C-alpha cells in the first residue's frame, strides 16, 4: 500500500516538475525549488487550470500519508482500511478510496500532458 502511495506521489512530483521546467524555459520563473512541497507551492501559484486544485488537495493528503505511521485494519477482508496516523489526525483510506486515488492520478496525468507535451 505504501508503495502505491509512493508511486502516485512520484507521478505528481514528476508532472509538477515537468510543468515548472516548461515555465523556466519560457522565462516565467527563474528557479525551480528542490523540495517537492516548495515545488507544489510554486505550481499552485501558476496553475494552468483551476480544476487542478482538487487533485492537489488529494496529493497533499497522500504526502502526509507517506510521512506517517500506516496501519492496515481487516487486511484480508473486503472492508480493509488503511489508517495513516499523522500528528494528531488519522487519515482512513478504504479500497474504494484507493481506486479513486488511482483514477484521479490518471485524470491529473491526462490534463497535465496537454501542457507539458
């Protein structure tokens, strides 16, 4: 499960970095931050479409899951839940939510590929 979350986060990172590189080539920005969350802030300032905001909120949640403790509840049942404990909050991800995450990542990729080629 953590590998899936890592893969999706890496996908978002690569697409955001690709877009920022494009902006740098055009001269719209001078420097690309090295830290993923700083790149995200820079990307949010220059969103090509306002519809991308919903994807970024999901990406932030996944980033929190990466740095949190992960517990799996009812692992071998249909009602399996992944619980990410981040500071004082718990983020619960069900199998249905995992499916949504993958679909959202696919949709984000399709939108971003229009801009970065």
